[in-house]
C-alpha cells in the first residue's frame, strides 16, 4: 500500500508552503520533507515535523506528513492519529482521508477505510487517489466488481496503477 501513499506525498510536498504556517515552522517542515523524500529517513523526518508542529500546532500539512512518515515506519496508530489531526484542522483534506484509509486497510479495519475513501470522493468527485485507494480496499474485501469500477474511474482521472497497489492479504488480485 505504501506506493499508493507516495503519490499523495508528492502532492502534499508541492502545496506544503501554500498555507499560513509561520516561517520557522515552514523551515522545519521543509527539512522534514527533505529527510523523508530525499534521504528516506522517516524517523529523522518525524523529528522535524514534531518541531514544525510545536512551532505551529495548527500546521495541518505537518501533521499529514508526519503521519506519512509514521505509516512508512509501520506505526499505524500514530499515523491514523496524525491523519485525524490533519482532518480536524482541514476538514476538506481529501488526501488525509484517502491516506488514513490505507492505514485502516493495513490494520484490517475495512469499513473505516471505505468510509474515509467515500468521504474523500464525496468532497472531491474528481480525486483519483480516493477511487484508487477504495478499489484496493474493495479488492481486499473480495468485492472485485466494486474494485474494478473504482479502478476504472481512477484511471479515467489519470491514476492507472490499481494493479500495482492492489496487494491484498499477500496476494496480487487481478
């Protein structure tokens, strides 16, 4: 599932400076992004995101990216908590919903995962990642008809990697 999250990371990084965080928090955030994306050091990235959040407790993107780093480390409870904080700060954060869905998927909470993807595509009906992630969840639930429908919609919207991210229970479903 981690490959599904990497595309969302790129989007979060691209828009990371568009919001009103203070300059020191932005610097810590940028350092965290560098550690995570370029140096592949999630633990060090978390330290930077921690500092950004301490400087600006309402910095939703710092919570979101710290959640991605926790997810990378397999710390699913911390990841889910941070995605939830990001959502609480930005209720329309479709990426946070779609990414939290993958956390829920990985811990077997399929209904919560579906609810998050449903919310993501409700908030933005053209959000391809929401459909892609929901397709993966449906496949894990062995609802292949729904999975195929969402995979096709994601592809129509430009995300055609369903079969690359569709690992359910250790087996590739196609």
